[in-house]
């Protein structure tokens, strides 16, 4: 296959979101096939429970590659997790010719982003909810529930924000996040992964406090002054202005099911951005809930387990799928201006190997 085409497909895949912008996928081009490898070391994180985040991100990546491939007159059959776990080969895409289809989502591969900036108060109209529902392939495996009434949004803002103090209070969660924070433009440009502190949309003073909390000991020290609670409070205030919340849930605990959900997630994200909604994922509470449910809360203290169970039970009052099914992604929609910064991507040349043999 033409190298330029392969490069375009990989570029589209790289534009997909990954947790903390860790970009854990590498590509190898074979004869009429594109191999996707997973770099566990880049994705290693306490919140990436069971590789949930990584397999969701893989689904997002596959959606992007398909949209790009179709626009160029190609498509692919995919073979998920074809190798042994240890060889890190997570997908083989067997590329074939197909009729050209320029999806209206194509321009949004590049425009799509996470946007956490301050929202104007706006309740999502029913017609937008319906359009978003339609964008997700109707199947029994992946379900999306949306809540857009003011009262429900306020309730979810309160419940989901209870997770945030843990970012500063739990050492592994703290380490997992800080690993990817980039504090200045130079760091952003040299690493081209992770996220610039400005994308979190906090004021200067909060940014300074967060920088000081980079040292775990200092973070512990600041919790004495309730800094971690303050982060939760700021998040709650921000979340209350959301236009809607959505929960993606699946029916079985299998990597393939996570990938499937990721595929739908990217469709929703692209469609929402196309319709002028900003998206801000809030997945911490989901990851903790799964850890508690499927593994008795390993790595969490009894009070953190109690907090997680309480959040789960409250959120389930409005989203029954949160406990009735397997929740995998929680996100909020809002109407905002543009984000203060965008996350960069590694260059294609660094993540793609051409296999000439
Ligand atoms: C599986 C997954 C989980 C994520 N979880 C969160 C989250 O809990 N909070 C958050 O602010 N962003 C979250 N994000 C957004 C990523 O940080 C973001 O996609 C990444 O930094 C790339 O930025 P972009 O979306 O603007 O391209 C998540 C993204 C993915 C794919």
C-alpha cells in the first residue's frame, strides 16, 4: 500500500483521545495490513483499571482510522487481540478497497478535543439528545444514558466531584496523573504527549498550588489545609453548569467489549463537537467503582472504598446502569468557548514502522 495512505491512517488514529494523552499505541505496516501494538509502560496507571481506559482508547482510534480510510476509498477488517497478551499486538487491520465515503465527521478528527473551560448555562434540548443517541450504533452491548435536567445535572456534579480530592490524597492516583502534566510550552513541545496544565482550565493560583503538590509529601501536607477538598469544590462548581451528563455502559467485562464501547464513544464525541458541544470526560469514579466491584477495592483504603460505594449507590439512583451494568465512561456535555490549550501528538514518524519485507 501507498506509504502516504498508511501515514494518513496512522495520523487519524493518533488524533483519537487517550487517557492523559499517554498515546500508548505503536503501528507497524505489513502487506495490506496495519498492526497496532500496545505499550503497557505508557498506559500503566492506577485508574487504568483492567486496561479499561486503554481498550476504550483503542476503540476510539479504530473509529478514527475507519473514518479516514473510508474517505480515501479503503476500509478494513479487524482482528482484535490476535496475539498472545505478552507480544502486545492488539489489533491487525486488514485493509481493503471500498467505495469512497466522506463522513461529515471527517473534519472533526482534527477539531475534536476535550474542553474543560467554563460553560454557559444551557440545558441540552431533546432533539440534540436524540441525535447523539442515533450516532451510537444501536446494539445490546453498548448502552448510552443521558441526563439533561437541571436537577439531575446538579446532583451528578455533586456526586462525581467527590472523586477529585483523591487525585491529591491517593499516592498511585497522584503519581499516575502528575506523570503526564506538562508545565510549560517547552515541555509540551519536547514531549508531545501528556497535557499542558492550561487544559485543566484552573486559575493561576490553583495551578501554582497544583505544581507545589507535585511532590507527594507536599501534597499530603496540603491536604491538612483542605486543598484536595478545594479541588473537589471547584470541580463541582464547574460541573453544575453542564448541559448534560452521559454514561456509557456495557454488558460484559471483556477487553473486546471495552473496545466496542470506545468505538461508540468516539462517534459520540465527534458528533457532539460537530453540534457545538464541548466534552469533558470524568472517568475516575467509574474506574474506582469497577475496582471495588470486581476486585474488592484492591489498593484502596477502607474509607476510599466506602466513598466509592457511596458514590456508586447515589449515581445509580439517576443512572441505574451504573450498578445494573458495567459502567465504562462518564462524560459531560457543555457549551463553552474554545479551550485554553490543545494537547499535542507524537509525530507519525515516531510511532510508525514500515515493514519492507
Ligand atoms: C479512556 C479515557 C479516559 C479519560 N478520562 C478523563 C478524565 O477522567 N478526566 C479528564 O479530564 N479527561 C479524561 N480524558 C480525556 C483525555 O485527557 C484527553 O482525551 C487527552 O488528554 C487528549 O486530549 P484531547 O481529547 O483534547 O485530544 C480521558 C480520555 C480517554 C480516552
